[in-house]
C-alpha cells in the first residue's frame, strides 16, 4: 500500500534525510541537492536506490546549479525502510511517481 509506505517513509526521512535535504526537500544551495521534481528523484529507480545504498561523491547538476557535498552511504536501514523513504520522497515535495518496493532495494543491494 503506497499510502502506508509514504507514512512510514516520512519517519525514516525525518531520522536520516531531513538534516541535509531539509523539511521541504529543498536541500541546501551548492551543498545538498533538492528533492523537488528532479530527474534524480523522479527518474531511474535503480539510480536513486544506489545513491542511497552507496552514497555519492560526484558533483551533480540540478536546474543549472552544481551540488558538491558528498552523500554518505545509507545502506544500514532495512530494505523496507529504504523503499518507504524513497516512496515518500517520490510522492512528496510536489513529486508524484511510482513507489519503490523492498524487493527492488534488495535486488540493488545484492548487485554491490
């Protein structure tokens, strides 16, 4: 149930993501990218899952602005928690996209 996943994901977001990506998903200019209506959030699910599992050290450009702050790996939450938080992000901050399942996270985790 996507609604339940979003509700659980909001708690995970508050615990792990909010400090860098902010309560409104707007991020921090030139440091932490926004999560609002970006291709990274709304596009390829596998890429999004892998950013959470493996982190990211590469600068990325979103809406003409470069973000350079590395993101640490967040592989420690369960497959369910990661699926829930990404479903929350993909359906919050003005976003509307399909949910992510624990099976999709498990598959990405297995390909390390």
